[in-house]
C-alpha cells in the first residue's frame, strides 16, 4: 500500500511539473521564444559597398529589432550608409528599390513584389525624392 501512495505521489508531481513547464511556454515563455512565427517582424535594407548597392534581410521580435538587425548586418559586412528601408510583421512582401542615376533608395510593402515596388515608388514621390519607373528592386522578401 505504501508503494502505491509513493508511485501516485511521484506521478502527481510529474504531472504538476509538466503542467508548469508547458503553461510557461503558453503564457509567453522565456525571452527569445517566438510562439507564432507569423508575428515575426522582417526588414530589408541596403548599404553601399565599393560604389555598389547591396541588399540585406533580417528578422526580429519587433519592427524596431528587425530594423536594427538589418542595419547591424550591413555594418558588420563593411557597408557604408546602411539603412533599413522597409519593415513589417503583416505577412506582406517588402522591398528596397533603388536608382543608380539619382542615388535614391526607398522601401515599400505589398501583397506581391511588384505591388511593394509600386508602393516604394509612391513613397519616394511623396517624400519629394521620386524614383524613375525603371528603378530596380535591390532586395525583396515575401512570406
């Protein structure tokens, strides 16, 4: 009889411990754990390398973190004038669009890469830095 109570107590303790560990994960878990990857923020950016423009991509738990990471990746690689051109956590395509002639870079978001490119062109024009229609996508990322 004593063995039965001991086994029951051990099983109960195991169930309680398992419940505590899984409820911690469900309730937010430890820092750095992403419970829903669709809520992850993604950023694209650019930097200048030997006169040419190079694109970078980064992710983070927040838009600010993803933006900071894309700039840090560019700087670690030795880039100059590193920027975060577009960031989202809305499951949209994001792009960095550039024109060599005007040295203008703009970011945009949309349901497709082309929609994001058009958004970047509109944003550049709204900021009095219009990009010509043949401006190219330096980097893109789609969910």
